[in-house]
C-alpha cells in the first residue's frame, strides 16, 4: 500500500507541474503531458480503491 501511495504522489506531482505550466504559460506540450498524467492518476486511484477495500475486509 505504501508503494502505491508513493506512485500516486509522484504521478500527482508530475500532473501538477505540467498543468501549472499549461495554465500559466500556455504551454501546449505541458497540457498533453498533464492529460496523460491524469489518466495514469485515474488508474492508480482505482487500484488504491481496490486495495483499500480489500484491506478493510
């Protein structure tokens, strides 16, 4: 579970950096990277939910 949380934190940091670059500087490439990172975050969050439910049983 701890390893999964570290992956989520790293993915969010990458997303935040790229999303900020797109929003503040209009960087189109950063927007593409942010969207890709958001898909990765979605997968990690689903995995977290699944793991969390299993751990609570």
